[in-house]
C-alpha cells in the first residue's frame, strides 16, 4: 500500500504532510486554521490565570469608593486623571490620563463585580485579540502570511508577557498595543489618494486616538509611522538628495498623527495641569537620567532575547558617573550590536523589514526609559516589553521562514525548531503564571530576584498578615526594617503584627521606636503608644505617652480620645461616655470621637442614641461604607428593617464583597420573610 493511501479522501487540514506544505506556501485555509490553533492555544495556556486572585494595584483599583459603581463614572473619567476616584477632592491623584482604562475597569466591575475570574477572562480575550492583530500586521509588513503566523505564535506564548496579561491592573499595555497595532495595520493598508485609502487613514487616526487614551506611551506612535515611511520609501537618487526626499515623505506620512498628538497634549494639560513631571519621591538629576538610559535599553533587549528570564523585579540603579560600569558596559554592548547589525543587514535582501523592526523595538520602548519619572526599582519591567516585542517576533519569525524556504531539509529544521521553541514557551509561560497566583507568590518571587529591596519584604508581610499568618508576617516586617531602619511604615505594621501575636511588650517597644522616628511627631502616634502600653501592662508608659500627646499642638483631643478608649477597654463605659461627651462639646464634628461614642452606646444597647451619633458622623463623611453598615445594624436591632435594607444596600454598592454587610443583608431578608 502506498505511504499516503490512508489519507485518501481526507480534507487537506487532516493530512499532516499536505497541511504543513500548505502552511509553507501560505495557503489561505491552512494559515487560517493555523491562526485559530495559535489563538486557541494562547487562550488555553492563559486560562491558568483564571483562578488567580487580585494582586497589588488590582486591590487599589477595587478599593471601596462610591464612584466606580456609578454609570456617571464613565464620562467623568474623560475629564479627570486615571486615579481620580481615590480622592476627588484632591486632584490630580496621578500623572496618568487614561480614560479608556477607567472605562474598561468600570465595565468589568458592572459585568463581573469583584470576581477575579471575570477580570482575568477579559484580559485573556484582549491578549488573544492582540495576537490576531500581530498576525495581520506582521503578514502585511513581511509580505508573508507564514511568517506572520509564526510571529503571532511567538508573541502569544512569550513568557515575558505574563505580567501584562495575568495582572489585571496592567491592562493599559495590551489595550494600548491593540489600538496601536490596529492603527499601524490600517496605515499600511491605506494608499495616498482615493476614497478607500482616505477611509483607512481615518480609521488609523481614530485607533491612534484610542491608544493615546489608554496609555501615555502611545505618544511615540508617530515615530513608527515616520520610521516606516523613511525606511520603505523607494528612491533612485543618490547622496543627500535621497535623505532629503526620504525625510520629506516621512513628514507627509506623519503630519496627521502629529496634529492629533498635539490635540492630545492640549487635552492632557487641561485635565492634569501639566504634560509630564518628575518622580516626586527622589527625582534624579539630568546627568543621572542620561547615564542610566543605555543600561535600561540593554537590559530590556536582554529580556527580549532571553524572554525566559521573567519576574516582577529586575533591579537597575541610577548611574551617577560616566566612569561607572553601569554606563560604559551597556554602551559597549549596544555599540557592538549596532555594528554587527549594520554588517549583517548591509546587503541583506530584507534589510528594510529588519531595520524597521529594530526601530519599532526602540521607539516603542522609548517611553519606558523615562528614568526621570520612575523609581529606580521600576525601570525594568516585563510589561514594558509587550508592544516592543512585536518587532522582535517579526524579525525572529521572518528570519526562520526565509531560511526554511530554501529547501526541504531547512524546512524540517525550522519546523522542528519552531515546535520545540513554542512548546518550551508554553511550559515556561505556565510556570510564570504561578507568580501571579496571589500576593504571597508574587512578592515571594520578588524577594527571590531582589532580596535587598525592602518593599518586597513589606508587601509579602502584608500578604501574610491578610492570611492570618502573623508569624511569617513578623519575620518579613523585621527583614524590611533590617534593610531600611528608617522605614516607618514597616515598623508600625510590625507593632500591629506583634499585637496580633499577643507579644504586647514587643508591640509597645516597636511603637515607641516608631514614634521617635516620626519627623515631626504627632499627638495621635503618642495616643496609640499609650494604648499599646496599657495592653502591655505598663501604666507609667501610658501616662508618659499621654502627657507627650497633650504637650503637642492639638494633642488634648487625641489624648482625651485615647483615655476614653482605655476606659472602655477596662469596662468603664460610663467613664468613656463622659470623656467623649466632653470632647465632642469642644469638637462636635470629631469623626473618630463620634465613632467611639457610637460604639460605647451600642455596647450599652442604647440604640436610638447610637443611631443619632452615627447619623451625625454620616453627615460629616457621607461616602463611608462602614457607617452605612453600622446604621443598618442598629436599624435592624430597632426592627426598622425596611430602612436597614436601604442602608445595607448602600454599603454593598461600594463594597459588594463585604462579609459583614452580606451577612446582615441575609439576616434582614430572613427576618422580613419570617414576619
């Protein structure tokens, strides 16, 4: 029987040898089937992240606030900065103007609530869309659908993309990339003159606007258009006339995008009050910014070429002098790369494609080199490479496909190599996704990569404490304080954890050290120290701390509130009430005193009085969800379940997953049905 007799009558897609040959020819049906397979495999691998929790900034985005759940949030996001909802009374809250990202988050909240699986599913769908766009754009750019398919497969499975896809807060990177790739594809399909070309250019400009409203890094997109027009312009002239003509064509191609970019800057300035600003924590000087850029470029290129080196931490310090290895080593490496690239591409038949892809990498990466606006620990991040990696994938895919087109043995080498490489990427991607499973996994990995960074120890300690693992939290807070003895945040958190562990003497000592570090000290800190000293049985320490509080400006009220809390803790609710009444006569709108008094009244079952106190507090802070819950609980005790349901619903509107509010609402419903 002939070797292929068992394939007779079967569709080509089911005949491996024929299907592979069709792929190499770029046959439409085979390439489409291959693209579907690539997109499906990408989605399947990333489905591992559906069980991941929210991590890091995800929780900040979803922190209880009365704005994000309102439909008016959508249009308000176009006239405010990206984090305006965290404190609308003090704007701007950030240097970012990303209204479409806020719209994305609001829609996700309405669709999925606080369920991480829905948010992750949306991110996966967005990434799969970008993979499709990579295929389309790479196919046009290279003129080879097979190369476009391999580029899409590489892009979809690159482990370095895990951060941008598995971390919901990083949505600006794939969303901006989707708009930019779409804009570039329509630019490539447009032609000067003609109705169809004009329409495609208009769509390209519209998509570019979408990219700008997703992330500031899109400001370099006109540079991609200019680079393409310059590199791919065909000229017959020689010398300076060629350059002059190329520059002229670049200007013609890029001017609509430049005008749109100028309009964006006007809107950005109107919303934020500035175009850009330096990192306010520790702004480097101009020399440090310049000297650090080569190292940032070299490290990012290394991550592209060695994309298995993934993780949340890639340390790069600011370079302070021209004689530092952090400057001259990357400069030498980059010079060597440029020289080798020039020699290899000088007479290469596809040098224009590869030159443009190299330009794509650098232009798309340029905004991430803003060392003046970023912290040193944030200069190198996996997510920064999401859009730049398109250029890398196209170069790698086209080189492989062109090599394989020479003869059958080469095709076998390329096919086998691509299968092995993509399989390795899939395995590495699965392993990398584990890093983003939860905050313990994320910050544990950060410590593995950069144990000297205090921040990762602090965040891991917070994650452990949230789990109730106070012993490990104490260990990590101690590590953070050991790295940075002036870290007041970690020291204060350490005291809270020691209190949770029942080590009250250690908690008092840690708080005492924390108070001494505060510059300037404030009365509330001494009040906390007094309460910690009381828990430790240190009566002299209590009085000493309260006297220190009273000696500071505005300290009388803080000390009085502390004394009331201490009286309540010792079972003297009447004494606590007298102290709080006296304090509120002097400061009737003191929120903490009102809350403390309400708590005392509830413990004495004086629900009507407690309700009046909490209503007063609610008038002062109308958006505070905990007050809605407290009032709902009191109304339920008073038998006013209709009103209680309304208050509880308002608490759940801001914080839908609040277990106390959910339990109270269920209790109200059961009580109502039983009547």
